[in-house]
C-alpha cells in the first residue's frame, strides 16, 4: 500500500511538471506577444492628437495582439480540458506535449509574420499551419492518452472519449480548410477563423 | 466516494493551473518592465559623475518602474484575495481570468507609453484605461464566481461576498475618475493614483 | 473540522502562490541575464581563431553572467531557507516578498550596469545597493514572519529563530561594507563579494 | 507523528520549488529561442514569392530552433526522469540543480552562436561543451542524490540506480566525443548528435 502511494505520488508528480512547463510556456508566449507593440517615437512638443494618430496606425497590431492572445487562450483551454481527464503521464505523452508546446512557442513569431504580411497569402498560410499543427498535436495527445487505460481518469465511457477526440479535431480542421480558402483570398481565410 | 475524490482532484487541478498561468504572467510582466531601463552608453574614460548624470536623467523611468511594479503587486494581491475564496473553476471563470491577464500582460506596454508621454493627456488616459479594465475584469471574476455556489468556498455569508465585490470595484472606479481628472491636467490624474 | 481544513487549504494555497510568483521571477531573471551575452558579428570567411578572439573580448561579460547567476542562486537559496519555516502567508508578508522580488527583478539591469562600468565606483555601488536591498528585504521577511506565531512552523525555539535572522543579515551587511570599501577602490568591493 | 508530517511537508515543499524553478527556466529558455527567428523586412508591394524566398534563407535558423527545442526537451525529460526518483532535497542538491540550470539558461546563447557559425569548429565545440556540461551536471545530480538514502524514493535496488547513472552519462559522452570529431570536420560533430 505504502509502495503504491509512493508510486502514485511519482506519477502525479510527473503530470504536475508537464502542466507546469506548459503553463510556463503559455504565460511566456502571451506576454512575449506584447513586445511587438511599439511605443511610437514623436518629436518633442507633440500633442495628444499626434500620439493618437501615431498609435492609430498601429491599431491593426493591437487587434492582432488581442486576437493572438485569445487564440492562445483557446489552446490553453483546450489543453486544460484534455489534461483534466489525464491522470498519469509517461515519456511518450511528455514528448507529444512538447510537440504541442513547440507550436505554441512559435506563436509570437507567426503572429508577427501575420501582422506584417496579412495581405500576402503566405503570411496567412504559415499562421494557419502553425495553428493546425498545434491543434493536431492536441488531438494526438488525446488519442494517445485515451488509448492507454492507465493514463486517463476512470469511468470515462467510450462515447465521451470519442466526443472529446472529435471536439479537439475541429480547430485544426478549420485552420486546414482556411489554408484552402487562402488560395482564393487571404482575407477569406482570416474571416473563417 | 472514490469517484468524488477523483472529481475533486480534477477541479482543484483546474484551479491550480489557472493560478499557475496567472502567476507566470505576473512574474513575466514585472520582470519585463525592467527591460525599459537602459544602461547609458558613455564614452571611454567617463567618470562616476558622468554615469550619475546619465542615470539621473533616467530617474523618472526608474520611479515609473517601481510604481508599475507596485501597481502589478496591487493587482496580484487583489487577484490573490479574490481567488482565496474560489475553490473550483469552470470554462467561463477561466476566460474571465484570461481577460484579466490580457490587461496585465499589456502593463509593460502602457508603462512604456506613460513613461515617454506622461505630460500628454493621452498617455495618462490609456494607462488609466488599462488599469480600469484590469480592475473591472477582477470585479467580474468575483461577481461571476460568487454567483455560483459551487465555485466559492463554503460558509461565506452574503455580507462578506458583497463587501469583497465593493472592495474590488474601488480601484477601477479610481482609475475611471482619474480619466475625468486628466481632462483638467494629466498630473492631477497621476496624483490621484 | 471540515471548516478548518478549508481554511488550512486556503492558507497553504496563499503560500503556494507567493512561492510560485517568486520562483517565476527568479527563473525569468536568471534567463534574462543571458540576453546580455552577444554573439559577435564577424565578416564572412572568418576563422575559428577570429571567433575566439571576438568571444574572448566578452569573457568578462561571461564571468559576470556566471557570477550573477550564482548570486541569484544564493538569494533563491536564502529565500528557500526562510520560507521552509513559514507555513502561512498574509497580506503584509506578501508585500514584503514583493519588495524582495522588486530587487531580484532589477538584477539583470544592475548586472548590465556593473558589466559596462565595473571600473567606476558608481557601477559597483549601485550593484551593491541592489544586493543589500534584496538581503535586507529577506531579513525583514524573516523578522516579520517569526514575530507572528501563526505564520511559521511549530516547534521552532527562539535560538533557531535568532540564528536564522543573524544568518540572513550577513549578506546585506557584506554588501553594505563593500560600499564603504568601494570608496577606496571599486575592485576591493568586488573582491569582498 | 504530526511533527513528522510537518517535516515531510517542508521537505516536499523544498523539492516542489526546485522543480518549479527548473520548469520555469526550461519554459523560458525554449520560448526565448524563438526570438532568434526574425520576420524579414520586405519592400511594400512584395509578393508571397518574395516572402518565401526571404524566409527560405532563414530555414537553417528554423531547423536550428526545432533542433534546440528538441534538445531542451531531451534535457527536460532527463531532468524529469532523474527527479522522479528523488523525494527530498537539500542545499547541495539545490546547488547542483542550479549548476544544471546555468547551462540550460545558456542554451539560447549557444544556439545563436551555432546558428551563425555552424561552419566554424569553435561554434560547434562551444555548443557541444554547453550540452556536455548540462549532461554532466545531471549525472552529478543523480550520483549525489542516489548516494544519500534519505533523498531518493525507497525500494530502489542498486542495479536500477547504476543503470540510471549510466543512462544519464550517455548524452554528455556523445557530446564530448563530438568535440573530438569536430577536429576532423565540424559537420561530423553535428551529425553525431
């Protein structure tokens, strides 16, 4: 019994660190996004109106920041929802999670790219690829975890497991479809998100 | 019983991650503030006096840094006080918390803006807007959490709940009033904080 | 009984977050230090020898980095040692801890300053002031916590408490003395650390 | 009994913070890596093809980013595997862990160096030195922890302990060997990883 406790503690411990690393990457990525917002440099004696005009040129960057923050929030919630039903971790699950974090850590880069080249198809496509990759990693995490009885919480019926898998696949599919749409017009892709 | 334990664990787990993400964003935002302090570049052979003069031109930046650190400390304490009485989380609460963190993550940006344009009304107003938005999000979090019996700790009477709501609303109201004051003089607004 | 558990959980919870915020600031500050190490820009066709020469000009920056990492490690260990004996937190303790973190978050700034102006007395003095302030905050934390029976672990005798207070005061005193030494020669101060 | 609980709690608490600091440094270091990816600046009216060409010049940086992310993942997993069997911490173990984190925090710097000077032997050697130092610190952590009965989980037999030590020594040995290989050709060293 005591031995089992020790073992349980170690497993829980493993999951705790996986989540701590993930939360750290998320916290860092969303705060890094803010570094793309630049304080405009005005000549001395500039008025509030001048500042407003300088800032309003940046309003797309600002909307982009909020949009990317919300997107990161969606992934964090998705990650949260998935791992709520996971109770143990193993090496494979940790690597799948690192794969997911790889795409999350790239968010600030692709956001900057989209910010500067939102009228070009390529900027839009690369952003969508990053999002789709993040989403597919999350689906993979769930498919793997739910295939191992030992990794998820007890008493989950097959229907709940299947529903969660489908749900986690929606976001990547939307982003993959948006890549198709971007061939017609980059803006179509952006609106589809 | 075991099932309930499992469920409790999952809920607690959800709250843990919400707090971990929040603490991460705070830790990051306050340390990012320091990036606005620049080490002056002096010509070789400069003396301590030269360095002192160069640094003293930056003393407002330094005061600004300490002020913003303290402001962030006030929000962290407010967030802490609120969540001390929360015991579970759900999707809505997590999103309200993300909304709060959005404004916290923007702190380094608005601090830099205030730092450069503290004599302009707009710099002061935008800083106050960010602070008021952070405060209102915190009030929203408490109003939502306290409206759901399941989310807060047991044995809280209505008076305590109402007092906490009023208390969390004071800061945003001060900042909203300061926006009004800034129409008279930006400095009035700054002193009111 | 259940009520007491609930209350205990809340208190522990408060301490957990204080420590999480502190660990976050430490993790961030030590990693930020690395941003001061610059990869030299060489002309195409440069050899390993050229790179070595370019890097060796930076070796003081590198030693500085390691030194500041170790200093941060000393503070983290001191913070760790102090809080090992703290079991609850309250608003005052959280603010004293934020005061400590303020000086830790400033470490990357003062390290950069020392790096560039280590031959000037002022660079050395300001670095020592930051260190002494961090140390004094830590002493304050312990003096406050140990004065409240409710905040520290049970079964600590007065001698242990006093010894811990003296121990935590050593580092700030060394740094304060080094400020005096710097009036003779900045290098004396650096060696005294 | 209650006293022992208190003592256990303090120890666990110590380990928790060591892991929290480590996870924070890892989360930060992998996200900092992304700052080396630059969004190319194109003239207005540039097409997707221009952007693609500009980005494809950076593809080595991108591969480098993914490679370093994976390397950091390998260390995180190694750190995780080692600490899964550690149940307490003491001052020496914390310092060994800080030594390990020192090399992890340097990863973004050496990655940038390798990125810019991958054709030079020195860039490759320094990267390998950082990796080997990280690996040796991890081996040291395990050798120290497993030598103290009090620090590791119960019921570990000598064979498991020895196997874990050998396993943790493989990575640093590979990197040390690669330093030798780099004297023949820097690319040999890179492929050996």
